[in-house]
C-alpha cells in the first residue's frame, strides 16, 4: 500500500514544468525581494497591505503601507502604467497579499505576491523596519 504522499501519482514532467513555472508569474519570495532591493535591482513597488498599526510595528524596509482595501484606481494613478507591484501581509496564514494582488489585477496592474510575508522575511533572517 503506498503512502499518502505516493497514493496520488506525480504529474507528468511536462505538466509539472508548466505548473511550477506558472507559479513564478504569480509569486516571488522573500529572498528574491531582499536581493533585488539590496543590490539596486528594485524594479517593482513593494506594498505592505496590512493595517497601519501592524506596519508601524515592523515592515519590510522600503515597503509602502497600502492596506489592500485602499488599493483603488485614484491611488494607483500615482504609479506609472506597467509598474510591477509585489504585495505581502503577515505571513502564510494571511490572505491579505492575495486580496491586494486581486485588487491590483482588477485595475489592470501587474502584481505578484511575496510568499511568506513578514513571517517568511523573519525566517530568512532579514530585519524589519519600524515607523519612527
């Protein structure tokens, strides 16, 4: 009898490649965001979509606080068309980053989610900034 892991067969390689490569169109990770920001390759806007209080307690350095409910057309006009946005929230237990990315996509804005959020950022050993 196979284990619960092997009970459902793995997808054929071509399907697996399409699936796994496809996820990279929707998400990035904390390591890649940190690398881009610390090496001057920042070609995206990082949005912390949590509330102002959570942002003030600790956020990814360089992130803009824009709670997902405030991602509206009038606010997004501040950014050039085609700007890539990366959203994050508290962590894998939070769907705020997904909600923010959905709002951006509905406005025709390119968006990805930083998987792991604040929890992932800290797990990687990166420091948070706090509001002064």
